[in-house]
C-alpha cells in the first residue's frame, strides 16, 4: 500500500503535494514519449493491472494522517492516470476524506474526448493536461501514441472539457530539440491555444535522463519559442535551465519592449537581466509602468 503514496514534494506552484500513483507496479500508458523518465514500454489502451478503489482510498487516508499539512493531492501514475477505469468513483471517495486539501491530476489528455473521462476530471480542483503537439505527425513521433489516438480528437475534447470545467485548467508543453520546437509546430500550438484559453501554459524541456536519445532546449531557445506564442497567452517558462544563462544589459526601452512581447516571471527576470537592468526594472515597477499579474499562482510582470 505504501508504494501508492509518494512524497510530500514541495512545489512553488502547488505548495506541499502528496502524490497518489494509480499504477505503482509498472508503467501503464497510452504514450511512450521519447523524453519519458520511465523506461520504454509498449503502449496500451487500458490498464492491465487495476488496483481496487478501496486500496487506493485507504492509502490516501493513511498518507493524509501522516502528513497533516498537505496542500494538494496529486493524482498521477507510472503512465497515464485516466487509464484507471474507476477514476470517477475514486475521486468521489477521496472527496469524502480530503477535507480542505485540493486535488490535482497530471494527464496526457489522450482520452480527454471520452465523456466518462471528462466526468471524472470534473471532480478535481485543478487539472493539468499535456499538449506537446498540435499535429498528428508530431504526436506520433514525439509522444509515440497508442494506435487510434488522434490529435484532432484530443484538441476537440479539450475544447469541450474547457466549456464544462470551472476550475483552473493548466496546459503543459514539453519541448524537445528538433521535434516540436519548429516554427510550424509552435504556430499550430499557438492557433489552438488561442481557442482553448487555458488559465496557464507551462513550457519546459527535458531535465531528467530521458528514455530515448533526445536533447533538451536551452533556456534561451525556450524563451525564443515562448515569444512565438501570442502575448495574450499566459505562458510560464518552467525550466531549471536558467542557471546556464548569462544575464544581459537591458535599457528601460528594451525592458518594456521585452515585456510587451512576453510577460516574464521573477525567475525569468533574474536570469535575463544583469544587476543594473534589474534596478531599472524595479524603478519601472515603482512607477507603475510595469504591473504584476497573478496567473493561477504564478506572478507575471507585464507592460501596462
């Protein structure tokens, strides 16, 4: 039972998180992503090993009792959590014991067009869906999706779910060098995300050893990719690569020009701006020319 629960893990965006693994015995997934930190495994359309709801609920109960200050229960899996066939029933039971603790799911969205999956996701306080690709060619090559999974059905399912779901919807894009960082792929994602209107879009890259021989983007390349998206989209660069950057000199005009193209977090500003430029930034902030905006727990700074 103990291997169902893992953590707690401290997250700046979600607080103190306790993980709930719906597939602790092995990888069970409808994707075999090139960047996955788990070993390669054949894809599947349904779980082959299914835990009883009661066993998971009891593990959650014990975990919450041991860690009384948990902010969020993060439902995940060694693979894809929406493959768990009793997800809706599980969340109904967890709701009875979680108290004020929020629930979050991390899903690849491959089954988001299924009404039963949408009904289950509606029970979560926050939903985070992956969308690495907006084209079928990219989905097959990068995410190595199970047969029958179609990116257009994923996109349409997300739009329907967005209309139904009242909580924060977060989209995660993991960028891999030479696969989904092209102008064509980014523009396709941009066009779709302007229709979806998620609460936040996290763009990251590989930061753990991947299953296959693929390469991460540098922070500079991530920033370039982020700037290709429409400035109205709430994009957060979720990368540990900032430390590789050498801060640069920015005039007041260049700071404002940069923020007009893409709102930045404090982490981005620390990575991009040298000491003098950061002083200019603080002056512009005090003058009210720059404004902070809270986007689902992440503070962005943008030009007024």
